[in-house]
C-alpha cells in the first residue's frame, strides 16, 4: 500500500511521502490552531510545515514542483502561514495592539523585498549564462570570466529568502504568548534586517567587472580557440538527461582517435551529467550559435542518436556525417529510416549491414561500414565457471520503450518468474539484477514490476544470510569494505580538489582537465570495482542500479545472462558466455530467432521462464554446452572480427571518410576557381 502511495504521489521514498503528508496536513492544523486560538498548537503545526517543506525541497521532490503548478507554490505557502498568524493575533484580541500592526507591516515589507531579491537573482543568473559552456577548452587565457557569486547567495535563493521570516514568526508567537510586544519587534527587526542585507549582498554582482563578457565576445573567443585547435572529428549529441549514457559510452573511443577530437552537445543538462573526459567539449544550446560556429577544420561528424537537432550540423557540407548509434541490436531503432540522411552508417559487424538490407529503408549497402564495437574492449572472455564458486547469473532486462509495448521487455510479463526460478535453483546460483535506467519512465507497470523483482531479491538475501549453508568470510568482507571506503574517500578528495565551480561560467573557464588526476581517478575506479565485488559474500544476490558498477563490470563477474532484445545481448556476446533471451511477445522459438539475429545462439525463454534450466546446465557443464560454437560464429557476425581491434577499425574508418571529405572540398574549390576564371575571361 505504501509503495502504491509513493508511486501515485511521485515521491522517492516512504520518508518523502511522510513529509508530504505532514506538510499538506499541517496547514489545516495551523488554521484550526489560529481559530481556537492556541499559540502552542499553532507553533507546533507551523514547525511541522517548515521542517517538512524544507525536507521536500532538499530531496528535490516532484510533489513540490506539482504544488507550484496548482498555485500552491513555495511563496504562497509562506504567505498562508503569515496570514494565519495575523488571524491568530486577531482571535486573541490583539488586533488593536502594536504587535498586530507591527506583524502586518513586517510581512508587507518582507514581501516588498522579494521583488528586488528575485530580480537580482534572475539578472545575475542570466548575465552569467554564457551562450556556450565548455570543458577542456582554454577560455581563461582568452577571455575574462569573473568568479561566480558565493554559492550560498544563489543556490536555493528563493527558499533561503522566504525562510528569513522565521525570526519574525517566532518573535510574534512569543509576544502573543507573553503579551509583550518586545520579542515580536526583535524578531521583526531580524527578519527585515537580514532580508535587506541579502538584497544588498547581491547588488555588486550585476555591474562592473563582476559581469562576464556579452555573448558575441564569448562566441568570438570560442571561434579563436577552434581555429587554433583545428578539430577534425566531432561527436555530436542531443538528448535528455536520461540519455546521457548514449554519449558517455563513446568518450573513451573519442580519446583514442588518431585525429583531433571534439564533442559538441546541445543541452546543458547533458554537459552536467557527462562523464569525465580529456576530450574538448562544447555545449551549444542555440541552433543559430552552432550554425555560425567555425567548424571549417572538421572533416567527420559522428552522431550517437537520431534526433531533430542533428539537422543543425547535418546542413554543413564540408564534413562527412556518420551515424554510429549507441548500441547494435535487432530493435527497430537500429534500422531507423532517418539513417539515410547520413553519408555513412557504421555498424559493429555484418549483421548490421544485413539488417538494413532486410529493412529496406533507403540506406545503401555501399554506405555501410563495419567498424566493430570499440566500447567492448573491457569485456573479459569466459573461461568457464571457476571450480568451487557459485555461478552468477545476471538478469539485465531492457525497458518498456517509448511505445509502451509489453513485448519490449521481459520485466512486466516474465520478470518475477525468471527471478523466482533463479533464486530457487538447485544447485544454487547468485543473481545480479541490473535494470535499464529508463525502466518505469513510460509505464507504471514496468516500475511496479521492478519493485516486485527487487523485493524478491532482498527477501532472498535475508533468507540466505540466515541459512547456515551460506557462510561469509567476515574478515575478507570487512577488509574489502575498508578498502572500498578508503578508495571512495580518495575519490571524493580528487573530485573536490579542483574546487567546486560556482556556476557554469566558472566551470567553463576553469574546466581544463588535470590529466594526472584524471588518470589516478581512472585507476582508482578500477580498484573500486574490484573491492566492490569483494565487499559482500560471493553467494549474496545483488540489485545493481546507478552508474556504478557499470554493465560491463556485471558482465565480467557473471557466468551467464538473461536479457531481452537490445544491444545488451549483442554486447554480452563479446564475453562468449551462455545467455538467454525472453520471447516476451510469444512469437515462438523459430519465429523469434528468425526475426532477431542476436538470439540465434541463445536459450529462448517463455514468459513462464521455461528453458531456464538449459541455461544453468550450460553454465555448470561448459563441455556439454550445445550452443558454444554457435556463440563463436554469432559473435563474429554481430561484432566483427577480433583482429584488427575495433579501435583500429574505427580509426581507419574515420581516416578514410576524412579523405573523402577533403577530396569533396578540394573539388568544390577547383570548380569554384574554374567558374571564376571563366567569368573573368568572358568579361
């Protein structure tokens, strides 16, 4: 029941739900206390609403945003409390007293301060919002960008300003209880004084040297940097915050390019969630700004997603445009007809080429290049389940998809059946559950299924912990946890050693990566991953969400996987390990394999998880695995050959396309020169 209420209210936890209930119930309680009248009851109910409101804001609650949409926003809630305080004074027959007039004047004056405060905050933020935001671009030597105002002034500014009324509210309540105006006027003075000081503290940041240069100057300096750096290969990306993983997966590949790389982003939220990288990054939200940017040295543009904003770069004829995608699967997204807008489409292996041929969406075979999957380098090849260790099975279902088709994911129709059978398997196995980050974003049923699967696993963990058959090496686990804490502490120091940037402008100015620190962080993350898997018993089931551990890390500690039609299946093939795919749409084994190349070497499961035993048998007895050779053949078909490496193939493809772009540009210049000569001769 609580989980249903959490989902309906769109809150993140039971504590958040409790805070929301207390806040919403607190206001009627305040009104009742004012009508009685009772100062202690009024004070208690008011304190509850203050604390609950503050907690919900700190949690970034969705409910708080919804309240503002129905005219019950933050400032209205504070105003209601203040009006009810005036009502309390009137009900206590204090309407002719100085404290009543003082309270009324205080709240009017306090709200009078809100306008200049809000205007100053908005003006400062707007003036400090540059037309572009950057990382690893040397702006500091080219343009003067002043330090941001102290974070305490701008962060959650409206909430901080409104909470200054607390001194007046407390003072007035004390005055009403003691029948003495002095405490009330002291509180009033504190509130008005602090509010005025807050406004005055913001004033210096709207003038003089504390204002960054205007947009034209910033863009001109960015163009200066581009002309000096001369980027040759661009990774272009646009999307939502949740799609950041689609660009993050290409960062390491961009770092390994032989040509000079550049990443162009279109949304600030993507930049804020971008993983650390040594590649220069420019975020250009404005389409006009992007189209006017000097990208004359770029010869190859890579696109990781098919989105409308791609047109802003696709229009540039001096570079060749390539769709590289963010995964290689049998989903319809992998044969999007929009792909014919690009000069080339790069796929991992032969399967991608055949997929486009079968789909017949206008992508020509000669425009398809097989480059492998450079991101798969960290995936380790399976040598069989180690002797004496409990096998680990990864359940990694995909999400429900934008169309909400239940057949897209096994989670809703088969998730519980799969997990229950794995948890009850004999001999026992360990279960890792890593859902897609988009799970539940379209269908509430998918989110509910995820919660049920999570609950099953948590219950199974508790049962194993109490089962004497499962013993943990307490000393080893404790040592791993201590190591994990040490690494996390060091990572925290490294993450903060560069100093927290006050805002986007300051981060752009100082955002050149410290390579030594970057390399140490990469090394520590590897050590963190190793310590993480040792920090709990080898038999303990695990629900893995968030960015760490990564999906490939889960691949490496697993002996088999259950998943759905998605790029996860193709990627897992790089390991050579047994895998199963759920026929959620109930097409039947033969038709399912005919329609989906990646499952041709898989154990096919029904929604009742029939066939799961075959997968577990293959894990326990690799020599008797009937699909082992099929996986080897399918791996090469889907992902390409192991030699040359994917990175080498990718670099070769970039170089070849750059030559084509340069040849086209030279040809255009020659034709233009010939035309000019002919025109001069005729004249």
